[in-house]
């Protein structure tokens, strides 16, 4: 299996995930870490994760609106695909889950943009 580090430079988010992997994990946490690693193959998601982590440690780092949009869209598609693969849900349940996910992602996008804008960290392009 190809290593993600062979395709792009090591990022702060990669280091953060490596530390998380070394901590005591239950199966659910390990699944989430694997999911984040898959998402990090999308450049906008990696930029978004790095920005979030760098800002979390107190270093004000701006990010473009288009990168935020693409990162959240990436998450939305990823989770919709996850719902679609779930064989325990009926078609109706899958659609309900997707609708809930879309609404939640819209809320997240608005909240993130409002926060970044209030901190003068959102760059419009």
C-alpha cells in the first residue's frame, strides 16, 4: 500500500495524527483516525486541517474561503459515501442520514466561516 507521505510533504496535521495513533486507542478512535488520513489525500482538506491545528495552538493563520468550502464539501461527500455503503440501512434511512448530514455540514460551514471572519482569518478570493 502506498504511503500518503510519498505523495505530499509531511504536515502539522500528519504529526498530530501520528501522536494520536500512539495514544491508547479503542477501535472507534482508530477508525476515525483512518478516516481522517483518507480525507487528507484531498489538498484542501489538508490545508484546512493544518489551519485548524495551527490556530488551535494560538498562531493566527488565515485561510481562503474556497479552501474552507472545498474541505467541508469533501467531508460531506465522504460521509454520504459512508452512509451509502452501510448495508444495515434502508434506502429511506440512507436518505434521511444524508439530509441530516447536509444540514449539519451547512451549519458547520456557516459557523466556521463566521468564526474565521470574526478573527479576520478568512480570505475572500
